C-alpha cells in the first residue's frame, strides 16, 4: 500500500512538473493529458527505484534526462526544449514545497499535529495546489519564457540556449540544497522562501529576455522582406499598366499593315511577360503575391519554371500573412532546390492554391529522387534533417511548416506519383 501511495503521489507531482514547465515554455500540452500521465508514472517509477540508492542530485539528473527524451516524442518538441521545461517545472515544484512547509510549520506549532505522522498525500496537497495556481497564472497572464510559435533552438542560437539550460540546472541543484537545509522548523525559512521566490522571478525574467532578444531584429528582417516583395509586386503591376498603351499602339500598327503573324508573335511575348503577375492576382494579400513573384523570379534565374494555379483569394484563411509566407515559401524553395540540378526538361514546379470541402489546400509538385525520398520518408519532418550537403540553417523548413500547420489543426503529407512528389497542406476554415 505504501508503495502504491508513493507511486501515485510521484505521478501527480511529475505530471504537475511537466504541465507547469511546458506551459512556462509556451508549449501547449492540454491535448496530451493521457500520454503525459503515462510518462509521469514512468518518471515516478524511476524516482522510486533510484531514491535511497543514489544521491539526490544524481537521481534528479537521471529523471530529467530520461523524461526529457520520452516527452520529446509525446509533445513533439526538441530534447533541449523538453529539458528546459522539466528543469523549470522542477524548480517551481521545489519552491512550492518550500512555501507549503511554511503553511505546515505554524499549524504544527499552534496545534498537536505532527506533520511527520500525516499521510504523504495530505502533506503534498498544499504544494500541489500552489503548482496548479502557478499554472493558471501562467495561462491567464501569458507568462511564457518563450512565445509559442517560435522555434527556440536554431543552429545560431545553441550557445545561448544551452547557457540558459546550464543556468537552470544550477538553480535546481542549489534550490534543492537550500530546501533540504531548511527542512526543519526555523523562522529564517520564511525569509529564505521570500528571497528564493524573488530570485526565481528575476532569473526567469532575465531568461525570457535572453531567449527573446533576437525576436525584434527577426521581426524587422521579416518586415523588410515583405516590403521588398510587396514593392516588387506593385512595381510589376505599374510597369505593365504603363506599357499597356504602348502595346496597344504597336498591335494596332501591325494590324493596319496586315502583319497578322507578327502581331500574334508579339502578343504571345507580351502575354508571357505579364502572366507571372496575372497568376498571383487572385490573392487578397499583396505580401503573399509579392513573395510568390520573388520565388518565381528566383527560379527563373536557376532555369526552373514555376507554374501557379490559384483558385481562391485566401481572404479568410486563419493563418497570419507571415505564417502563410513561411508555409508557401519553404515548400516552394524546397521544390526549386530539388529540381535545379536535374535535366532541364524536368525543371518544373507546380503550385496549386485553393479551397475545397471547408479546407484551404496548397499543393507543391516537382520531380524527385523517389528512392531517396521513400528511404527518408519518416525523417523529413524532423527538425534538423536534411539531404543537402554542407552546413547552415538546413533541415528546418518542413519542421517549421508542420509546426504552423499543426497550430491551425491542419495536416501536411507527401504524395508520390511516378517520378514526382507533391507536398499537400490542408488547413480547415476557421483553424
């Protein structure tokens, strides 16, 4: 019976660590309650097995690392993000236990209650309630260390991220030592608790600042890119409008002179030139249209032809403009890079955009090495996976696309037909 109570209490505490930690990181876990409870039970078993036979610092480290690896598959977050969430959650649990002790200390002093003789689960109730309160405060006031939609770990940010992780591990072990030392009736425990709460809030604020220090510059770069795309789109429309009268005069002159074949050839050239802008005219967002034109121009420089088939304005799509550009931009760029080295007759990319059956859809098709694709089909959406040689920020595109699509309850999958692959994205209307 005692073992069952230990396992049950450990499961609840581990679950609260996971819940508070991931919420603090801005990662939603509300739809994964049952898998997280199973993982919490697994953590409780590890804790029960190691407690008493290893040092506290050792079993804490083993528990966090093993749980972090397991939760990576459940929450679909990177191992570093999971470790950060678990360490942050464990720190808050230690503080909650310390604060709850301040509740039991005066109660024991004023009554004949001996806390040591109370059931373990009853003693744990106050700090579990504190953990739940912290969870609701984080949710209500958006007190996240990291915004939900940003991928924390990038190859350029690893040093900063792991420095934060190292700092939190140091805090965890320091707090454990302090709480263990004050695990006796002492008036100084009150001041220690106040000090630790203040320091924790301050350090979490500094960590939030460090992890988000590059967001402003990133936002500026994105805005500059959108402005460039939009400017290019508007310039293309203005140029075509400006040249329209000249084209009409030239056509009239050729018709007056009876040069019908020459007129036909001339019109074909004009239509080919203006088709790129006409292809994206149905879109409601000029920024998205400008981005599509930019990629068409980029592809043209690489002798790749991009065909757009747009049947909907995307006026009411739940995604924000920059998210839509991330989805389409990453998929189109991947397709262009996939065909730029193949024989010229296969250097075509087809992009279809529309709405059907209460869903918006994007379909990006290109010829591909089907054998290699089938071999790596289970890995293509993993962050960091890439078949491209060299270094850089590769292997992020499909992972970014999937994270945005998941946010709006959509899905993405590849379709392989003959020697071509089509990446299909579907996002429900209303998200």
